């Protein structure tokens, strides 16, 4: 991997079992409660019935899903032990926590701020600890500044400003906590990035008080400058296909198109399974008390009916625990990578825009539309810009791909473990 600096999180195991295999295991366990997985499996078989999630293990030298052979132990504990992995050493000098959400009501708006605690041993920081409060708009500003400074690096996604209708109410405890976790992950992914972590705007975000941050924001590019950047980006995007795009980036585009399609499918299927589990749990909550009431009028079978009521109650509690695991681990992870797929497509487009600018200058030089010496100098600068963009994206791509595989592997393994515990109960 060409990534500059450290890669956060433990390395992938050398044993050859990758996220593709794990996702088959977990998906197979995910829907077995009442059979929804059969439909899920049918939906996922887009191109290859033998490997519905091949995009997660493509070009990664990881084991194929048929690595499950008859010789593999089939007991639950033995099966899960096949997928245990050790946490590698992690050298970190920047620790960030997002907590303590607080509501603010003014005459014109209602918003939430979050406390951002930072602890660091870096010499460029004036203190070892900082505590500031930030609202969602401040996080949006930071993301925009990172994209502006590093157009071909993969900036972590933020949770959307608005939520899907009918899911949870805005400003509810559930919504605020979900957003807090996502903002916490956003900042820590930046802190773990070998380049983004040293961005000056990121440092200001972590350390400046509210009035200082507000003053710093006003120093950004003016409206006309931003409009000019937008016009140039649009003009570049409509030039057509890039002529001299390296094969590597064509492969990245193809990979991301497939990845986007399949991660969106996984996200929809996981939400459908969660919805069915919730309906099943609600039915059990109604069904159990009926048997308890029934036992009061049937002396001969009262004990049997009470036993059934107790069993239903235990099943209901176990289902609630499994639902909590889905909502806390699987659903947020899948949705994060849905957002990542959109970000990656945008990064690849920005790389193509830089390439397109170089191509147009080279065509103009070939047609001798202007002085050769002046144009040759511009082309040299653009060639350097393209090379820097390519190198940055290649290194970040390898890093993102490894982290994605690790996230998928650990999350689907967690889901499988939760399902095994559920059936044991």
C-alpha cells in the first residue's frame, strides 16, 4: 500500500478470510429468524449466484466464500472462532470524544450542540486538552474545507442533515444519539487519516472557541470566488469522457459502481429485516399476556399456559437484544458505506476534472492555438497536479479499501455472534 503514514485499526489477518466470506456467514445468519433471508439471497444474486458480495473481496487476495468446507467445525463456538482477529498495536497521539448533546432554542431556530473533547501529545498544539462546543453546521464547514484542500482524498461522510421521513423524529433522543455517534466517528476517522489529521482547519475546529471559529469562517473565499469554483467544476464536468484516464482509475470507477449497487441493496435488506423483527417482537408482546389471562380461566392447563407465556416473554427479550445489535452496529455501518460510495464517486469525478483540464491544454498546444512556450509551462504544472492527485487517490484508495474490509468483517462477525446467542437462548 502506498498510503503515507500510519493506517488506523489492526491489519487484516494473513489467514485469507476476508469480508466477503464473513458477509456471507453473517447474512446467512441475519435473516434466519423467520425466513426473510431467502428473499434477501435472491435479491443479492445480481451477477453471480456463487458470490453475491464479490465486490467486497475483489482484487484483495482474500478467501472465496466456498472456503467453508466439510472439514470446518460446525459448532457455533468453533465457527465464530474461525473469524476472531487480534487488535494490532495502534500508535495514536490524538484522541477525540463527541458527547453531551445540548439543545438551544432561539427566536429563529432550534439546534443541538455537542461537546468535542480533544486530548493530544502533538507539539503543534498549544495545550494537551481542549473542550469546545460545536453544532452540525460547524461539522459541515469542516467537511467542506477538507474537500476544498484535499479534492482527491476520501473525506469521511457526515450523517445527513435531514432524516428519512417516518424513521425517527428530529430532536428525539434516539436521533440525537445516532447523530452523536456518527459525528464522533467522523472526527476520529479524520484524526486517524495520515494527511487529513494535520489539516489546519481541523486543528482550528478542535481548539477554537465559538467566536474564534466564527471569525475564522468569515476569512474563507467570498461568494464570487465560490461561484467561480462552481462554474469551473461544472464546465470541466461537461467536457465529456476523459481521454487519457489511466486504467487503474477506470477499474476504480467500475468497482465503485458495483460496490454502490450492492451496499445499497444490503442497506435496504437490513432495514427490511429490522422492520420485520420489530413487528414480530410487537406481536409477541401482545401474544404473551393473552396466555397469562387465559390461564386464569383454565385451571386444568393453567401451568402449561403460564409456561408458554413465560417462553414468549423470554423470546421477546432475546429478540429485542438482537434488534439492538442490528440498530447499533449493522445499520449504521451499512448506511455509512452507502454515503462513502457517493463520496468515492465524487472524488473520482474530481480526479477526472483535473485530468480533463490537462487533456484540453494538451489538445490546444497540439493545435497551436497559442504560444508554445507559455502553454508548455502550463502543461508541466498541470502534469504535476495530475500526478499529485493520482498518487493521493491511489494511496487513499488502498487505505479506504482495507478499512472498509475490516469494518465489514468485524460488523458482520458481530451480527453472527449475536444471532448465535439469540438461538442459544
